[in-house]
C-alpha cells in the first residue's frame, strides 16, 4: 500500500477513490491528474467520478474520444493514434491555461507517454494515479472486460508499466 493510501485508510477509510483524488487535488492545488493503467482497469470510470465531483473546474482528455462514434460505439484505428494524443495534449494545455484540473485518461504506461504533460506544469502540480491489477488473475479479468484493446495487449501493458519519476503517486486497485 502506498503511503498516501495508508494515510487515507487510517484517517478517512470511507472515502471513495474519486473522493481521495479530489481531496489530494484540492490540498496540493494540482493541475494534472495522470491516470495510468492497462485497458479495462477502470481509468475512465475513475475519471468520470472525479470529474463529477470537481464539476466545471476540470476536463477529461482521452485518446479514446477520437475513436468513439456518434452511436456510442468504439472503433480503434492505430493510424489515428498520434493525432488523438496530439489532441489530448493540446486540450490539456488549454485546460491548464483556463485554470482547470486536467484528467489525462490514457494508459500512460511509459515515461515517454507522459513527458508532454510533465512539461506543461511544475512536478508538484501533477499526480499519477496508478490503477493496476495486483496479480495475473486480476489482470486477466481487466483484460477481458476492456473494450478498447485485445486482451493480450492489456496484459502486456500491465506488465510493461513504468513508474513515472519525480511526481506524487497514488496507487489504486482496479474498479471491479
């Protein structure tokens, strides 16, 4: 258990994950919340819950939005991924300049994936919320639940996750 999780568990055990994140956002005046985890672990669910609590003071940026169809279905196209991430970064910069909390709802598995966001604000204004399965069985459950990627990709991203250096971290269990 991370030190932040231990503190919350001993002081305010009844808080939801979203409420914990919002408390940290307010206490540390955070500008960017980087969600990190494999497909199917619940990043988008947590992002929506946090956004509901923060209201108009935040925005969610997600590469997934580029692949959502008008009818609500999802169709991934790898050729469009660089543009999707470019749009996320552009939307994040605008959100920061507008004084909003930016929730980055992407897998953010590698340090390289988050470098553009790390360059947007000082490290003390960013938190990485890592939503990671604790074992292979849980990783497989997330992988089969995920709708955005094949199960093998989800498992691979779980195994390949890197720790993002120099910023605050909060570790959460997947939304099951």
